[in-house]
C-alpha cells in the first residue's frame, strides 16, 4: 500500500515542502528498508531510529520491505525532522494501524524520534509552520518543545506531542489533544520594556552616552576607543535598552533566524527584544557570516534587527574583519558554497570597542604607555580604512579616576534617553514613508542624502575644511552627513546646521592623521 505524508525540510531561511511517500510490500525472506530522494547522512541513519521506536512501542512490521521516497527527489534533505513523518508513513503503508485519512492528508508532521519513541525537538519549527499554512494545511504536529514557536502562526492548529504513541492514538481517534494557543501580540508587547542593563548605572562618560544616543537614534555603527576598564563593554551592553522596540514584522524575521539556528528557548514564542550578539575574537569566518557543510546562520545574521558587539576589534582575524564590509553596506549577505547558495538578511548595528594601542594605555593619565608610535600605528592598521569608513561614530572613552567616579551623580535612565531616540525615529519613519527598506538615517542612499541631508553654506564650508585636514574619503563624507541629519532630528531641526555638522565631524576621531602620535 502507498502512503503519503506531508512534511518539510529547511533550505537556508525557508522551509521547503516534502512529500514522504512510503510503499510497503512483501519481498522474500529478508526485509529491506530503503530511503531515496537525496537524503543526507542524518536522514539515512533515521532507519534504525524509526524501526527501534516502532518495535519498542509494541508494533510489528510483519517482515515487509519498505521504500521511502522523499519528493521532490532533486532537493537535498537534511536533518532529523523527517523521522516522525517517515514513521507515520510506514505504519500507514504497512496497514498495521488504521488512521483517519482525512486528518492525515490535511496535516504536516515534523520531529526527531528517540529509540523509545520520544519525539525530540528540531530546528526551524517557525518557518516550517509558516510553510504549512501557505500550503493550506489545517494541522501541524511538532515536538512539545517547539510548540510555542510553531503556534505563533495563525489559522493553523498546532499540536505539541511527546511520543510516537501519542500521535498514533490521536490519529486513530483514541485520545484528544489540546492545541497550543499563543496570544502573539500579548506576549510580544509584555516583554518589550524589560532590560537587564540600564544607562542609569553608568556614572560620568557623558560624551560617550551622547554618542550612543545619536547612534541609536539613527541606527549608526559606532566604535569606542579607550584603555582597559574605562567602561566600553559596560556601555555597549546597555545599548539595546535605548533602541526602538521591535515591530511585529521585525520580531518574526528575527525569530525565524534564531529558530533555524536552534537558539530559541522552549518557552519563547517570539523574540520581543532586539538581539545582542557578542562573538569572541577567535571566531572563524564561517562562524561570523554563516555557512558550513550543513548550513547554519552566522553571528551577523543572528544579530539581524539588533546589535553585533565586537569587543577588542583588532584582535579579530583580518580576513574575518574584511568580510564585514559588504554586509554592513548592503545589510544582506549571499553565501555561496558548492552545494547551496543562500541570501540572508543581516541588518544590524555594529558596535565595536578597542584599546588605543597594544598595551592599552596610550593617552591614559593614570598609566604610562610603553608602545612606540610605530607599534601603535601597526596596531591601528589591523583595521582597514574601508572598514573604518563604514563606522559612522568613532568615540574616545576616557577612564575615570576614583575621586571623579565617587563624586559623579547617577546617570540618566535609559527610559529617558529612549524617549528622545523614539521621537527622532518617528521623524525618520515619516520622512522615509514609502521608501522600501529605508527606516532610519543610517540606511539612506546617496540620492536620499542629497535630498534630506543637504547642509547650508556655513556647514558646507566647515565640512570642506574637515575633509581637507582629515583627508576623509567620499564614504566618510556621506557618513558625516547621515550623522548630522540624526543630530538635527534629535534637536527637532528640519535643516542641518553648522553645529550639527561640527558634532558629526567630532565623531571621526580615528580619521585624524596624528592620532598615533598624540595623547588622547
């Protein structure tokens, strides 16, 4: 008998529908079990898991031969999520059990099987759930640990199941299961304003906090330069607390990426706060951008719609750093390998930090720097000019003495800073209404810069002098105008004025030719 079961497999960030076709027939004394349709090693190994799970649940296959075809046959099938649909297909084709055929035809099954029949969690339950709804299916069976992320999709009945026996009993109408229901909007909005870190805990460093406010208001990349212990990492961790909340669309995009990477907790249905990813400087090229023999999203994709924090930037491999240039500019990355080509979103805010020299104390008033200007220059040269050009704000961070720290008042709370950021973002949303893919000043195209960030005559003269003295590139010129536009938005000014440009130029510290020789 032929049985057909609906399932899906992941291809990059998208789920592809799979029709699991199972034929069971008598053939000699030695039963055969064959899986065809470009299965990978994990799918081929499912034979032993499935047979053990069926046997240990008290069912016998009566020594029949089984052929499983995973259609379409020219699509590579990866992962362990096809265990459950293959097992259900074998039981239906072998006529060992009688299932509700209408329910079987309108359902999708996904899940890994343990030897005892337990259904184990899989990656990518959310995109698979989205695909099931697009296919017009009514029901989705997923592992219990994946039920909340799958139930985010409306107009689809989602059942979280623990064992193969539980699925069999339900398909035979022997038991009833309660569908998983998630109030998406309620859960999404209830967790948006809770943060572990707050700028109120940061004393002093007003210039750095101002730079973070500007960066958050315009979605700009920022790098902090300062000696060890001056608070670079501490302040970077607090950036999400002043960023605008995720929209529901952004939350779904972000959740899908984390679902495919297997990064979602079983109690999480939607990611409601902007991601904050902080990879170690020993990360590989594949770890950062994604890929691998079996595709996995990299850190820049996991930071989509959030923050990518790269601490000790010069310590990262030069090859790894150079791969950042195109994703920062395009906010997309195309990963091409011999077996696949995927284009992934990676719209993130880059926040980097670094010491000013190898010893870390160049310009520090409390510690003597032991580095020569040549050593400092070589250290700085680890970061290429084109990469620095793509970082809009370059901010020096001074260490505070004990007496200054003790006397410094409590910092302004993140909630107050966030209000100003939101006000500036609302201005930008109105300005770029109807512009596809443009939501903040950092995303402006060159044409839009001429349209919305054109400085007045005095500002142009100031910019000309800065360009000549600092020998800035054309890309740096555009970055300054984008930052000036954001500063003007924070002030509520329709036009860019000279003091906006002056502040924006002040955030190009690393462009100064005498940086290595002078003290900070």
